[in-house]
C-alpha cells in the first residue's frame, strides 16, 4: 500500500516537473489549441494558458449584471422614444384597432417602471400573434393541434390545412416530395419534421412541435380561426388525430349523435363547409349511421339555411336547398 502511494507521488512529480524545450510552463509538454478561444492547452497535463500570438478581437460587451442593466436602460429608452410596446416588439403591421387599443392599455397598465432583463430589440424575433380579452388578458392563439400516437405509418398519410377562398395545402408523408415530411427515429422527431415542413411551406399557419403534437397558429391576424380547417387523412392504422377547440375531430372516435352535433357546430362556426370538412363529416356519418337528411336537419337547426358549402370544383360558396338536402352549384351545374 505504501509503495503504491510513493509511486503515485513520484509519477505526479514527474508529470508536473518542467522539461527543457517544452511549451507548457508546468510540465514542459507540447501545446495544442484549447477549447477556449485564444488559449493553448498542454497535451500532457491539461494545463491551459493564454496564447501570446493570439489576435485580440473585440467580441463586444460580455454578459454581466452591468450589461443587463444597460439592456434594461436601452429598453426604457426605446419605450420613451414614442415607439410604444408595439414598436419595441416589432408588431406594427396587422393589428386591428381593438388590438392596438388593448396593447396600449397593457403598456400603460404593466410597463411603467418595469424591471427586467429582456431587450426585444436585440433578441431574435419570431412571428407573434397578439389577442386580448376585454380585461386585457392574453388569449390563447393556438387554433388547433395534430396529435401523433404511433410512429409506424402505412403510407398515404396526409395533412390538409384549408381556408375558404384561399385553397387547401397538402402535406404528405414523402421525404422525396417538396411538401413531404418524413418519419423520424422517434415520434417526437416525426412531430418536429411535420412542424418544419408546414412552417416552410404554409401561407396559412405557423407550426411548432410540442412533444408528440404539432400545434398550429394562424399566420395572418386577418384570418378567422373559425374558418381554418385542419384535416388528417390517415388510411390504415390510426396514427394521427386533429384537435380543435378541445374536441378530437376523428370520425372513428365519434360515438354519439350529440358528438356529431358538436362537431358540426365547430366545422360550421364560420357558416362555410369546405371540401375537407365535408369529407370529415361524411366519414363521421358513415360511422354513426346518420343520413344526409338528418345531417341537413342538424345544420338547419344550428344555422338555418344560411350555411353554404364551398364547391370542390370551382371554389364558389353555394347555397343550401333544404328541400333537396343538398347544395347546388349553378356555375358547375352539380349538387355538392
């Protein structure tokens, strides 16, 4: 035991003793670049020292308490410059009068004397949706979610994002397609892939992955959340479901007449049945055994005869003829 301790001390002394001709001031070992910019590291003992030949570069002020104080003061100066909270956040465009008034009230109510460490002028900005209730509380801006339950796909899975008058965006499982997404190694990675392709290509929504779900927000504040349609065509085993307003819009999950009644209310909240909504409601009727006449009767009970349907051929909103339990497109001369 004693010999082992003495031998260890001897080796440590040799390792730390200086050797002529070496670069390390501690043990004389050779130098290599350190992970710290502008420093060298000994390959033998790991000692690090400043590289005398390193070029001095100005990397700007380092983060510190004083730097944080400077940022706070800069933020206050921006607020005092007349830009207001909307200007500092970079959301001048796309706000309606009600949102501007709410933002002003929020600024007056909470920003006076504000202390904090975040400088919005320096941080990277991302799309921001702002909505307030009558008491100026921030409202949820998420309009729907796609939940993934299994990472084994059969092929042919398709996600549609649709808006009346603006068309339908198709996202399919096909990594060779410009609008295709691919299955990741895990369900979470697949959700990220789907969110990425939607963000890159959609003109209607922003998408972000949260665990095994893909959450969607409207890209344009002028769009109506009630009119946005999210539809999943998932042949074979069920891997994906859509949620909107807290309701899972899955034809196979609708078990009761009351469930269908509720889904119709969500689908027609804007008074328009889009092609994807029409397909979803048809699949639910097949699952529940609801006739077209009962379907029209539910719509008449909820919305009267003002509910229109978007013609899948020409895109025109066409009127309902209750006596025929269908919608007629005059331009295409077809029932839809």
